[in-house]
């Protein structure tokens, strides 16, 4: 079954808006697990505008499911952090320093040397390595050539187009997911997945290993509560 990893960045954003430690991101991570999430995702950025490096260090020993750290590996401090805390998975994301949120995947062909070196580096610590890509079969093949264990499909375009027709919205993703599977890669997905569009994605690409969801899930939790929201997302994943 596809695993749900909850990205808790937005909880840290709320905390940072006021200072102090309310809400507590460590408590939030534990509650997400207690309420049924099968993983915790964090995405520390150099400006620490949401999750801080210190948060990552505090959360790591608490997580009992699966810990996934996303970030830009061209920042040496990020690479050092990952090697220090040794998460279950690192997801390599080429987000710009000033990007509001992740907005593109890697060109795995043009960046083969860099990504190959990074995969070797993280594998030396036993860390599963996933490369964030756009829905393009060539990028999946390139990720496999770099030595990645998985790819994560950047699903923003799918989410944006879903309302105009799910079949068309997912077509390129399905093609890329098949290519990734044929290359022996695991498959993750994330960005703008929601209660509206999640079940169709999983039904169409049922070999998806993991979805990482933050903004929509934490927003829904404001209305529904965190426990009910996580159960609702799990229900969408389990739909047949």
C-alpha cells in the first residue's frame, strides 16, 4: 500500500510567525505518527523560514515510522545535515534559494555527474536516495543512470489540471511512472496533492510507494483536526 508521509513544514511556519515553541513541531510529528501517518517529511531551507536544522536534529530520534528529508543538495550544509542525522530517505530537490516553494524537478541528464556523486555519498551511509523530477520519462531513465533508488514525481501540474479532466492531467505522470518502474526505481509523489485529487492518482498509479503531503493536509487539519484529516487522506489512498 502507498505510504502517507506528512510534511510538517507548515507547522513550523506557524511557530516561526510568533516565535517560541508553539506549535511544537516535535509533538506534531509524534501525533502524525500516532494518528496513522507512515512517515514524516521535513524540508529545511538555508534561511530556515520554516523547519530549522535544529528541528531536524530533534525530530530524528523521535520518529518511529520513516523519516524523509527533502532539500537542495547543492547547499553543503544540507548535505552535512543529512549525513549527520542519517534519515531513512533523502529527497534531492533543486529548489532555488529564493523560491517560495519547490517549482521544478531535476534535469537528470544535464546534472548526471552531480546527482551520481550525491547518490554515492548518501548510499555510503545507507540512506535511500530519491530524485525529484518532472513528469518526463527521460528524467526517470536519467535518475536510474545516476544510481537513485527512487524518483519523486513533482505533481503540481497534475493538481492544477485535475479539474479540467483527470485522465489528461495524469497521462504524462502515468507514462513516467511506468518508465521508472521499468528502470527498477521506486516511486514517490508530492506537491499540491489533496483530498480532491489524491485517490485518482493512486488508483491510476497504484505502485506509488509514498506520497508526501504538507500544505493541503495541514490546511485541512485547521478545519477537521489533525487526526481526522490524516485518516481522511489514508482513506483516499486506500480507495479502489
